[in-house]
C-alpha cells in the first residue's frame, strides 16, 4: 500500500467528484436509475470474489501508470463535455489498473465479472444508442397499434404518434425500452453469474434471452398504458401510473427471467453432461 500510495490517492481524488456528477446526471434519470443498485451489488460481489481470488502478486507498475494516462484523459474529456458515461469509464479503467498494480493480472482475471459489471452502473449516452432507440420506438409503436386494432380498439398510428379514441400519445425515446433493456441486462447478468457461473454455456443461453424479455415487457407496458388511456383517460395514464408501470414491468421481466431459468433446468442438466 505504501508503494502504490500515490496511485491510490490519485484514483480517490477524482473518484469522489465523478460519483457526484454521475448521481446528478445519470442516476437521477429513468435511464440510469439502476445505477445505485449495480454499484452496491457490484461492490459486494467484488469484495466476495476478492477473498477467494488467487494470491496477489503485484503487477508491472510502469504498465499500470502508462495505461492510467489514457483513462485520466478520458475522465477529463468527459468532464469537459459533461458526459457521465465517459467519466465513469475513465474512473472504472483507473480502478482496474490500480488493482492490477496491487494484485497482478491473475487476480484481475479472476475478478473480471465484478469489474465489468460495475462499468454497467452508468448507461451509454443517448447519442450512441440513437439508432437502436429509433428502431425500437418504431417497432413498439407499430406492433402495439396492430395488436389493439386486431382486438377491436379504435387505434391508429402516424410515425411515433399513437391515437386511441380521441387521445393522442407520443412514443418518447424513454419509452423505447432501452432503459429497461440496460437495467434488466445488468441485473440479469448479475443473477446469471451468481447462479450459473460454473456452466458458461447455459449462462450464455440465458444471456441471449434477456434482451427479448426486456423488449416484450416494454411492449406490454405500452399496451397497458394505451388501455388505461382508453378506459380511464389520458390524465390517469400520464400520471402516477405512467411511472409505476415501468417499475412493475421491470420486476415482472426479472421474474419471467427467473421462471425461464427454472423451466430450463432439464436443459441445463443436459448441457452440464456434455
């Protein structure tokens, strides 16, 4: 610790302001609301895995310092442009390099999942996810209108504007499902790692199931909000229920993932024999 004291102090010096910026710019929004949960569970998992990881052998200090400079540059650039994700990536990279200098590459490889999981505490900026957001917005609006029309409701669509009865709704970017997709993917990976880390093939199968579950859950949310608008009016749908349905559907999607895992238990046992 005395040998690497300056590096530790440097990391702590810009970790605290980074956390303050992330809490204000990301975790206070619906897209990054899962951040505190990921941070708390990630730190717990890091502490848990650290105790059983291979014995620490200090890494190459010179390499750590050389690679720390780009992380610092990324952090400063993120501060200048005000992008919380870049700031968090710079902080995460510096922490990984600090742990490498203290404990060596073998222990870092043993801690690969907790370290990568902690990086998911801040979602990427909207400008990077815009193409996927546009696709999901168009797909969700089209499918929801088609399903309700087939069920006999008076609905129509113009782009991302949805019409049901005399009401007009707009599919905002936040309704595209990326919020629940990032959140469910992060929490889902945490669940899969704890339950099936020893069976990587089955874990990969569950990981591929997470995105469709998140998208279908968000489609159900859009349908529920449109039905609430039809039966109870726009004021009710856009009020408290608009926020609570998002949280409810996230919980439902997580429970569905756990149920799928339970249903696929025979397949997991068969894969474990291969």
